[in-house]
C-alpha cells in the first residue's frame, strides 16, 4: 500500500488530527515501516525488537490519540516495545538509524526525547517508577496522567508486586495497562501466566468482541463526559469478578482486544476520568500483522536483520557460546544425573533450549525472576544437585545479594553462567555485561573464570561440573574464534594461567595478559611490538579469581611493562586486581589497563566502540611504547620465582 499518513506524523498532536477511520491505515503503515527498517530492506539495519513492537501498534496509537506527552507520562516496562512511540514522537526521520552507532537507541532514553519520561531496559521497573511519578505529581499539585504499560511477563518479577502492594495507599490516580501477549521473550511460565490465561479464557470473554463492538457503537459521538456517565453499561460489562488486582486496591477492567483502536480510545477516555488506580487488561498478539513473527515469536522478539518476505536470517558460521552451553550441558547431564539447568525466561537466548529438549525434567524456567532463580538454585544444591544457572551478565546483577549471602556464604555448589559478559553492542548500556568482574571478584569463596575461545569454554564447563562449591564463568555474546572443542574435555587446574607466547629468545620487555575473548587482542599487540623489535609474552589468565599470582609475579619481576586486556570496565576489573596484588607484593612495574572507561558505554557496533574508547591492540601498543621510552631495563625487587 502507498504510505499516506505516517509522513505527516511529526508530533503526537498530529495523531489527534487524523480521522478515526484513518488510524487503521496508520497502524498498517507503522507495521510496514517496522519491517522495512529492521530488515534487509534497510541497508544499514542491525535488526531489533520486531515482535514486541508489532504487538503494540494499536495500543501506542490509541495512547497518543487520548493522552498528551510530554505533559502526560508513558512508562514502558523494559521499553523494547517503544519503537512505535518513537515513530509518533518526532523521531520518524531518524528511525532508519535505530540501534546503530550515534543513531536512535533500541530502548527509551530520557536524553533522547522529552517524550521519554523514563528510561528502562530491565523488566519489572515500570510499576514502581510510575507510582513514584504519580506521587510526585500529587505532592506538587499536578493534574497530568501517568500511564504504565507493562507486559504480562513483568508480573513474574517480584518487584512488580512490591509496587502493587503500595499503589492504592499512595495515590488515587494511576493507569496501568497490562499488555497480555503470553510471551516475555519465551512463552511465559508459572502461576501468574496461568492465572491471566484463566481470565482470558473465561466463558464471559467469549462474547468480548460482540460486546466491545456494541459498546463502541453506543458511545460513538458521545463526549468524554457523556461517555463516563454511560460507561457502566459498557466497559463494566467486560469486568470479570475476583481478579487479584482488585485485592491490591485497583479497579480492574478487561480483558479487551488490544488491537481494536476505537475500543482502546473510548476506554482510555473513560479511564482518564477515574479517581482511583485502574488496571486495563488488554490482549495482544506478539508479531501481529507479520506472519513469520507470529509463527516464531521467540525468534522475532529480538533479532538481526532479516529477509522481509520470509523472515529468514543468515545462520552463524559456527555455534555461538550460548548454543554451545546448552548442547554441552545436555551432554554432561547424560553422565551426571544431578546436573540441572535454570534460566530466567530466556531458554533460547541462553542456549538452554537444547538442554530442555534433552532433559525436560531437569530444566527450569522460572520467569523473569533472577533473585528467585539464584535462591532456587541454592535449594537444589542443598539437596545434592549441581545447578547451572544461566543468566545474562547484565541481569545477574539483580541476584547479587543472593550470590553473596546465599550461594557464597554457604559455599553452595552452584555454577553461575553469565552470558553476554562484555560489550553487547547494539543493545546499549542496559545490556552491556561490563560490570560482573567488579561485582563478583570480591565475593569470598567464589571461583571465577573466562575462556579465550570455544574449546576452552567447554573445558571450563567440564571443570565447573566437577568443582564442588560456588563457581562462575563469563563468556561473550555470539561466536568466538571458532576453536573446535575436544571430544573429551580437560579438567583445568584452578588458578593456573596459560602462557600462549613466551616472547622468543630476547628478554621479555612486555607481558600481555589477555583475559577471555581479548586474548586475541593481546596476541595482535604482541605481533605489532615484535615488528618493532620488542619481545613480548602473551598470557591467557583463565582465572579472574583466584589470580595466578605465580605467573603474574614472574613476569612482573622480569618485564618492563605489564598490560592487561579485558572486555569490562577498567574500574575494579581484572587489571585492578593485578595492580592490587603487585602493590601488596612491593613489585613496582608499570601496568597498562586496556578496557572500557568508567562510564555507561553507548550502543553501536563493537568494532566502532572499541576504536572510539581505545580498546584495541593499536591503542595498547601506543600506551606501552610511551612507557618503554622512559623505562630502563627492570631490576627485580627480589629473586625471580621459577615459572611453575
């Protein structure tokens, strides 16, 4: 179809100018634009969250039809479903740049637009933030509306219930939209998902569409005031009794069709008049209007660029670390009947879908509930099981208290598998795994490792399988070097590094410690230094905690410069632990730390961001040479220890 309406939408006020019947065409144009921009039809596309946004097109249009941002506030939980909101709030002309370096962010950002009242990225935050905004409004005597849009998956988060517990006592005006599509990233699980499904499949709902149609006809052409007076004969007929939200002090409405724009508009007009907290339960389809996304909602939750007609994506040349985790643990579980695997609503993202298929009774998806997942693993460990808990590094932050005071303090046999350890590129600061070394390396009783490639990754998982106690591993997003794991994995010695390059016949002047996937960068730097006649050793540390102090001290006493590489912020990272140890031992050697700066790193392609922030072999060499120019050959502070 030819685009007619979307080019005219430069502000939310333009949505209000359209005739109601034109909103249906606008919705289709928005869907077409989403598919075009995120697919191969856009030459610069890096993909994005297609499915969630296709599901909220009508909802977002209706919200902007009825409310007026930035005065009124929309708080989207996670905010990965905020693309449509961006299109309608003055960012249409830049929409082709979404998730690209210096382009639009894939989530809402307060710094990006006045229409983004709250930034997010992690689930379950919207209810609490919305309540804070509503109470702040009440305290200063404002009259704007606060609308919280939260998916059904947000109600598997404990923090959502902490907010629900407080709303009725703290404000009289808050609108919560429960966007029920039965999916978070994977199919939602647990009692809450079953409860919402029970509401939606109640016999009373079977007549929803007929009731809704009659209701819209009844109030068509009525003013908002008339609509409010007559609502008891309309929306209230759709209310089902005994819903849990009523017990929390909310007035519950629904469920209603979340793709019926006139019904949504009339309902929001009514909800604006209410002087009590309300929840509107809408039913939507994730991936609505695009067949490939409807067929595979988990794949199209978030993906790279794709072929628009079929939805096909190009396969990876080799297995990702995530895929390797699932297949490897499934294989180990054939020999170890005590091995179990746990994830928090991300079976595909963490690779555990393969484990689930092979060992369904020993696989547990607890929903978006990282704290519960960690404690659940603790309980399993006390019963003699070996839980592998697979959660993205950025989301594992939520379970820090449980890692500290439940897993580590009790020395429980739990294995933490932190996917996306390092830069997550296009997803941006809420998803970069750049802080896990800092929040785990000081935890007592914990062993912490990271692999240089896929082969070592499997060896480390094998070692974790045989280790008795708290142990963690971090590994990057996507693929590594393509190293093929051995048929029979090796048990690695805890705290023992691998010397990858000894430095040749010349005395070693520079020792390069390349942690994890940045070991390849350390090797690259060594090649550059060797071309300048500077002998360099390359060490693969393997173990973040405990440090291999013997190897570190050997090179620190014999080399002129130590350089550490890590896919992590330099503050409180691996390089910091190296400096701390050398300081304690009285070994005075310059240490160059290559890693990410003390800031929240923006979104963009990994190569672009590494170059910008100096996380490259060339940047390391430049800093090393600057030190070597003023450094005399080092004199050991004590007799060098033998390299074990």
